[in-house]
């Protein structure tokens, strides 16, 4: 069995580097809008969870990055690296884990941006590397505009298709369909946005597979960094009406429903002793329900 510890460390270093690039770009956008808003970073340490038993040694933690500005009404960019044991009840639901083999490690970046201007799309991006008795990458990104523009949707998808095509010509169709299926609110019978890509259990059978999957995951992050700031700059200065704002707040309510009811990342964070504020940073600063 491969010792994935040094590979987890390499993935962590990339996720932190990507965080730094993204946060610098978002702060640059705030400067262009005449705002001095900046990210505030709060470190946290992982806590043991019910049923886990006493943690042995360092079980990791992470850093929550949060900014509230003129363009980004609320944006969180979090990086965490944690390890320990799943509770027996939760272990059976995780790839490669069981009550008899509950050990895990996980490192990743998670980002959600809620925009001040309803013409500017909200967005989610997450990539991660996990190990149990298996090792795999997962992640993706999806665009969530309250007021969709077909050209923005096409531009977002084109960037991710290009990233997918550099690694496997089958990836884009597969991972787009996975996003369409996953980012759906069954009780509302609507998608939460205009999609993107989503992948999970991109398994690493050996070091060569890890390198290939890591390269793909890096390109997913680079694609996000390339396309999303362009869309924000295009829309952040547009005039909007009270009706536009009302639509944004209603849509945010749908977004909150998905993240609290269906999102697997929220559940994983809560079940593994993550920081509550970091886990729930995806929730919008203001929303309405009729």
C-alpha cells in the first residue's frame, strides 16, 4: 500500500498556492472598484467528533479566508488538511473506509462567492485529495447566476472543457453531466445554477495515476482562476433594479437550501470535526423566502 503522506503534502501546497492566487485576484477586483476590502484569515484546528475516540497526535486543521467588499458581498476561500478516524456510523458511507478501517486524511480548497451586483454570478469551486484504504481526487466548479447570460455560461463551460480536454476527451461530457445531476434541488425541481463540472473518486491506483489526476485537478483550479474574474469584471458595474435584487435574494434562498440539505461537502465537514464557520461560509449574507 502506498504511503500517501508526501502526496497529501504536495496537494496541500498546491491548494494553498491556488488560494493565494485567487485571493490576490479578488482583492485586485475590489481595488478596481475603489474598495480597500481584503481577506481576513482565521486558522482553526480540527476537533474530535462523537464516536471517534481520542485523536492521536496532530489531526490537522485549516485556514478560513473571508472577505466582504464592494464587489464581493461575501466570499470565502478555505483550505484545510485534516486526518483522523471517521465515526463507525459515518465510515461506511465513505469510499474505502469502514468501521474496521476508519482512518482518513483529506486536504482541499473550497470557495464560494456571493456578489453584490445581481448581474455578477455567484460561484462555487472545490478540489480535494482524500485517502482511506484508497486514494482519490474530487472537485469541480459551478456557476450560479441569479440573472443568467448565455454568453457567460458558454464562456465558463468552454474554459472547463478546455481543461478537461487536455487530460481526457471523455472528461468534459462525463463531469458536466455529473454536475448537472449533483447540483439539483429535488424538492424545488430546479438546478441551482447553470452547471459546470463535478468529479469524485478519481482514484489513484499508483504514483503515475496520482500524478495524472493531480495535474487534472490543478488545471481545474487554473481554469477557474482564468474565467471567473473575467465574468465578474464584465458584470460588476452594471445597473440593476429592485426587481433584479429581489431575484438575487430569492435565488440565494435556493442556494442555501441545497447546501444545507444536499451538499456532501457540508456533511463531510460536520462529520469530521471541521470548523463550523468555515463549513457554513457558503451560506449567503442575505436571502429571502416567499
